[in-house]
C-alpha cells in the first residue's frame, strides 16, 4: 500500500469515528482531497485509492495539472476566484465553494449560462473574523445568498468556511458551531431559489471537530499527501 493510500485510510477512519461520535452517518460526509501543489502522479495515486472528489485553490494550477489525471473525480474550486478566471473555472470545475461577493456570483452565472451549465456553489463565510480570511461576514451571508440564488446558471447549495487558525480547539469548535447555526437557519427558511444542503468545513488540523459539528464536506490536503513545502 502506498503512503497516500495508507494516509487516506487513516483519514477515512477518523471521519467515520467522528461521525459515529456525533450519531451521524459516514455517507453524509464527502471527503474532498485537496491537491494544491501535489503533482498529478500523486493525485492519481489518491484516485486509485478511492478518492472521489478533489479540491484546488488555483484555476491555473488545475488547468495545467488535470490533463494528467486518470479517472473521473468531482472537482471543487476552494480558493479565492478572480473575475477574469471565472470563465475557465466554470469550464474546469464541478463545484465552486468560494463565492464571497455578488459580482462573482453574477460572473459565474453569466459564464455558466453561456455554456449551458448550472454551477453548484457554496457561499464562503468568514466565521473566524480574521481579517486575512476570505468570505462574507456571517451577518451578510443571507443577503448574498438571496441575491445569488435568483441568478440563472447557478445553484446555491450551502456554505463553506475555513476555521480559525489556532491551537485552541474550543475556539475552533465555537466557530464551526456558529457556522452550523447560520446554516441551519438558512436551511430552515431558504431564500428563494437556494437549496441549503451542504456545509463545507474542516481541514487536516480540524476536520474531526467539523464533522462533530455537522460538516457535510471536509477539505483535506496535508493529512493525505503530506506537508506542502
Ligand atoms: C489548502 C486548503 C485546504 C486543505 O488544507 P490542509 O490543512 O492541507 O488539509 C482546505 N481548504 C482550503 C480552502 C484550502 O486552501
């Protein structure tokens, strides 16, 4: 077994254990293997080992790397997206998890309509309040979803967040819990046109907490592929 396959098995066990602790089904959680900086040969190892979804944070890197991929995987854009890259992003990706402003949603809509696609998107929320982080503030999320969900060619499916960068597990848990509450509120009374099905949160350092707090998508890179140098 390759190191990647071994790491993947460990990560999957940890997701399953966290789901069990929360009384949740493992099947409700999608693992997105984050492949940024990982060459296609190693991504292929992960696909061979059973990874069904991958995430990249740069359009250009995805475009250069993906011709070398074997097998069919769902492709998620998880990084900040510039307007002039939207056309390519719509072409390359199956999901865009990082919509954080209406101008971006409008551009995705326009490009998706032009190619006859309906793009599932998540609205990125800045749950930590760290100013370096992307994402709309929790207070503004509802208004952004309301507007984005009315656009053609786009389907708002939920929220994405990046947890606070701190060793304080309780602070991380609190941020995830707050995001989950926001998600639940929006799911219970969804803005017209939105279907709030997915909450994407949790990375290598905090995915078990995220699963315990209700994540449907976890985005995991270094725990599978090793540290990025
Ligand atoms: C890099 C990245 C991840 C994965 O980070 P790891 O700590 O390597 O698991 C998840 N989400 C986003 C948005 C990222 O940029």
